[in-house]
C-alpha cells in the first residue's frame, strides 16, 4: 500500500456496510479503480461531500494495485453544478459515465479518460450535450473494436463519398452504395469531424438540428447492432430527447 494523489472522476458508488461507500473512480494515472470511502455516509464525515458520483477531483488515497484502495481526502476540481441542476443533463451524464465504464473495461487505453473528461467539462460549459455525446460515442467505437472507416469508401477505397453505411461500417462511394445509413452531405462531413476533433479545443458548436438527429440515430443503431453493449440509461436518455 502507498499513498498517492491522482486526478479522477467518480463514475458510480455502492453502499458498503452501514456508513461507507465503494467509489468506482476512473483515474488519470491508475485507470479504473475501486476505492472505499469509510464512514462517508455519516453527516459528520469529512468525506461525505467528496464521495458522490459525478465528482471530478484530485483524490488522495491509500492505493492497492488490483485491490480495493482507501480514500483519505479529495480536492474538488468540478462539482458540475450546471449539469446537476437539469434532469436532461443528468441523463446525459449518467449515460456517458456508464458508457465509459463499459468501454474502459474492454480497452484500458488512457486516452479514454482524456476524451471523457473533456466531454463532460464542455457540457458543463453549456455546449450541446447531444453533439458532445455523439462525438464521444464516435471516438469510443475504435476502443470497442468496431470503429467506423471515415477516410474513404470501406469497399474500394474511393474518396468520392456519397453515403455512410450502417451495415458495412463506414463511408461508401456511388458505386458501392447499399441503401443503408444516410447520404446527407453535411452529416457525412460532420461525423468525420466528430472522429478527428480534439474535444478539449471546442469553443462552440454550430450544427443543424437535422444533422444532429441523423448522426444520433445512426450511432444509436450502430451501437445496438455492433458493440454488444446494453446500457440501461440509454433508453432513459432517448425518452428525454423526445421532449
């Protein structure tokens, strides 16, 4: 056991005993770890306010590699007050945390932490949550082993793109078009931008509603058919989008 400080985000919590919690924390330095916060459910505990899900902080812990670590204290970086004030944004945050939890368990690439934190920070800055969620979803496909080919026709390599295919997993040219996916030119350009953009450098988002919805629907179907993930909060999120 050693005492370490690491930046991280609490994805979820589980009650442990009468007054403690186990925190599922995605960290910058140690990946996804389990940390016990002893006595944090007591009103008098100094750990109470730093043992809640959706907390972004520098955590000081007694670290045990491969085992349950112990929380000593935490210095808050962001409480995400704006997100917590809106049920729709809480829905997005819940989905994103569950998605990243699942993706990281299949591929523990450190880049996943970076793109996740960048995404939730941009939502907290009041940028479009659907677009940011779709950007993260597009990037996560590679870590799940089902990445889209967004550079040329997935069949023949042509650069003359007219569509993206749900069935074939990428761009198609006129000769290879199979009537699946979509052909909206703006949406084709935008989904490629989603894949390559540095989320942390986004300052504004100016995407039409039609383009947003087309890409969102495409990714929703692609995830259902090819990732093998079932994320319960996705259904709740889809219902929220109707309002």
